[in-house]
C-alpha cells in the first residue's frame, strides 16, 4: 500500500468515524492536542485500523506516536 493511500484512509476515518474537523487534519497535527483524540477514540482506532489495514495495533508500539504523520509512519511499517 502506498503512503498516499494510507494518508487518505487515515484522513477519511478521522473525519467520518471520529468526527474530526477536516481543517485541523495536517501531517503535523498532534493526535491528542490538535485532533482531540482521547482514550475512547483510541479503542475505535484499533478496530478501524484492523478493518482497513489488516493488522492489530500493539499499544506499546504507539508510545512514540504523537502526530498524524507518526501514525501514518506506524501504519506504513506494519502493512
């Protein structure tokens, strides 16, 4: 899967499933501070990533994931 496809899928589920305002979704947007993703949203993200990308998120691997770009990097390494 190409990086562009990953970024598009992430952007779409942030907008559609987590109701994040499209205007704040930038590569450097911080998941918690800028996009407002909390622990309940993270549970949804685990399910969405498994459904869309075919792998399970390991919480310990998410420790260094701060921005949307970091998150896309993480997905790219695991698909």
